[in-house]
């Protein structure tokens, strides 16, 4: 196994942070159309635009992007699509904090 020196580790870490940051910006910029319940990925993850699970909705999921309070926002699970903030899917994970 190849060992990684401190300098290479810091370069890799810095590149990763920049990539994640720019990736999030790109995700928000590219999301344009609302996710439909008949979308194949939405069907596979049981997406619904109106959550039936108490305390669990897209607005408090860790994968949601965009600005608080917006009705439709980008989601990391559904690239290029906007999800309803009141929606839910089986990939839902409570946002930390």
C-alpha cells in the first residue's frame, strides 16, 4: 500500500473541498424542472410531492439544496430536478443540527 505524505494529503483534501463546493453550486444552477412522481428514479425511491411521514420531508433532509423557504428546490438524489419541499422519498435522511 502506498503511503501518502502530508503535502499530497493536503492537496487532495483541498481539491476535494473545492470540488464539493463547486459541485453543489453546479447542482443548484442545473436543476430546472420539477420532479414528477412518474419519473423512474422517483418511482424507485417512492417519491411523493406531499409527505405522509410525520416530521420527515424534503425541507429537513440532508440532500436538499437551495434556499430555505423555497417551495421547489434541487436535491442531490435527483440531479437536474427540483423536489417539492413538502415531499418525501425513501432516501430521506434527517439533516444534522
